[in-house]
């Protein structure tokens, strides 16, 4: 599945990925920032994004990026 690219919403910005992840987990809004996505410009938060969708954030004046939710690795589950 293609990742969802987002930026902070409502003028917020982050100097660290950990601060952004805290707001993501607190269900704060982020804006979809991907001209190839049909919902470019729409605001979303964690509960609105399907669990299997990786989410890439651009932050620190869009000079840095990091994963709010990484892609799940495909493969066999290990038996214990």
C-alpha cells in the first residue's frame, strides 16, 4: 500500500519526530501533503487512517521527515 504523506496542521511545526509522534498518538490533525493523492489538502488524524497505511511526516519547516507509522513487513509469522 502506498504511504500517506502528511505535514502538521493549523500552523503547528515540530523540531523533533518524537514530539510529532506524541501529537499523532493524541489524535491531533495533520494535513495530507501529496499532489498525487486524491485527498491532498484534507485534514486527517490517526483514527481516520487505516492501520495498514504507512504515514510519512515532513516537519521542521519541511526540512526533515520521519515515519509516524511504518509499513508492516510482509512475510511468515514466526512460531514460538
